[in-house]
C-alpha cells in the first residue's frame, strides 16, 4: 500500500490556510537498563548500536540486540553481542539464560549470542521473510601492506591501507559479513568473505576511501522491486558524515553506492548523519528513518546543534525531513533501537537508546499515533494533491468539537467527479470509496479542513 505523510516540504497542487504540525513522541518508561551484569560494565560503548526485532508470528515477542565491549580491550576479541527479550511488546526486557559463549571471567550462563571479533562492533539484525539475517564487520587499516591504499578523507594528510576484502579474514576486519539464524540466538556465517567493503565507490560521487562501517549499518527490503537496500556511512571530511545506499538482489552483486537525497539539502560543510536508523513503514511500501544528526563548526569540532532527524521516503533513496526531535547541543545522547506497531493497532512503539556512551544508558519506549509524526491542520482551509485512481483510499484524521473534513475528487481539469464526503470524529483508517464508473487514471483529491487535522492518506 502507498502512503502519504506530510511535511513542510510536501508539494501540494493547491492549498490555503493550512499549517504543518510536528508532533512529539510520548515517553512511557525505561524498559531495559544496561550494565546490570559485570561483563557489560567495562567500557562506555556497552549498549551501543542496539536494534530490536519483532517476531511476526508472535508480535508481542521482541528481541533486543546490543553491543558489549569488555575485557578492558586486552585481547582482539573483546567485543560481543548480547540479547534481551520481551513478551509484552517491549514493556519490559530481560536477559535470557543461554550457554552459547563464556564471559571473560569464564561464566558459561549468560545472554551472549555472538562473539566473533569485529562482527560485534556493529552487528545489525533484520528479518527477511521467515529468516533472520545479520551483518557486521569493519574495514581496518593494514599497516603491513600497501596493496589497497585509499585516501583518508577525515585526515587527508594520511593514507589508509585497507585489509584485502576478497579473502576470509578471521577477525572480520576487511568488510561487512553476512550471518543467518533460525532462532535469533545461534548465528552462522552465510559467506566466508565480506559482502560489502570500503573499496567501493561511484563515479564522481562516493569517492574511494569514503565508505565506512564504524556505526550501525542497516539492511531493509524494498518491496517495490524485491531488492535489498544497504545503508552505511561515508566519511566525507573531518566531522562531515553522510549517508549512502547500495542495492542488491543476492548480497553478492551490488549497485554503485550513492548518497541519499534529503530535503532540506544536506550541508556538506557541517552536517553529520551518524547512521540511517531506517525501517520499512508498516503496511506500506514506504520507509521511515530516525537518524542521529548533528552540526559542527570548525575549527575545534564544536557541535552546536543535534537532534534525531525523522525522515520519510517512498523509494529509500529520496527522503524528506518530517521532524527533528530530541533537539540539543550534545551529539551523542539518543540512538534509535526499534520501531513496531502497538498491540492496539492505533499507535507505534518507538525504542530509543538513551544517554549513549554514559554510565546510566538505557532503552526507553515511546509511543505515537499511527502516521502521527506530522499532520495538516486548519481551522478553515483546504489542500489538493494528485493521486492515482483507486477504488479505496484510507484517511487518518481527527476533528475537534464541531469540526469536520470534506473530501472531494476532481478530474484532471479540477472538475468535481463525485459528491463530497463529509467526516467527523477520530479514525486511524477510514475507508473512502471512489465511484466504480470513473476511469481517469490520475485524479486529484481535495480535502477541506475545518478545525481538524489530517495525519496520512493511504491507497
């Protein structure tokens, strides 16, 4: 299903006396506290790069994957991935008692599910049909070889000599590796060489040496073409971090990487998107992202603005900004962990890793109305948008006391083709039918708003 959400950058065919309202998330409570185990307490990165997966067959069941950096970095395998589980839509998480790996102090019962060198630096889990897949790894400097030399765009006076990405590197420090799991606990490699690496570029755009994996990469399915979109980071310059994507059908053959397009336009002098935080939008073919974002000033690498940027896309490549939340001046404080539908089918639960890189870091659950990130509001106005002709449309709206909305369908000449439909109340998905004898292809939808707001339109 296609969906329209609204932003300050939405192009209306016509509009009068309307405003775009940005809505805030409602924090519920802390649902998981890190560092309650001794092996999670040794380094500030414990809990970072968290991601939550929902069991579609049992939607109340969630798994929270998070990184732990332990053993005081005294050995090369000091990072591992832990899991916490919930059976109540994330109202609470607990650590399961597993016996898959030993802790550094040799306890064999714990919640560690993967201990595979640099895979655990940024292990990212995603669902693909009935299977779970995961990616993780880095592409580090090889001081003993100059075979794969690239420019370091962060420190351009230096050179990077990357590890060979075309062989199996047991420490997984030569690119991203792909894993799979049947139960979300036991993981195994799918390919013994990286599926994606930093020796990746595109003509006149993403330059060789920019692709980096030092934050959370993300894979999501594009259901319009059944390809996979991989989002990772490009280190463009000192304190300039941009977001890139590449597509694949089989995790072996990849299209050239490209920078995502963002409205408003990305500022390549001071903007930073730390990682994508992208998700498939439920019950649609669209995408939403909750991206850690900040701006810096040089010299001094001073962060003067930070927020979580909520972005919306219909193709995963071209994005518009819906809202900025958690606005602040501290760059590291909130990271997105999960985005799921609530059990009431009227709201979303959104999970954030709070107090990132601090001793009191935790996971908190927030909620918001479905499609309720923004809305079009008016006391007495209207807007017109172009839509494909469909039998049914679905309107997410709310009216105030004595308020209402009226929906009118227009042909390509803006002439009315059906009587207005008048609504009042508060409905998440009200069906609107177009007459069966209308065969016009593209048409227009005109919505009159009187003390009401429209959150979204689906078709």
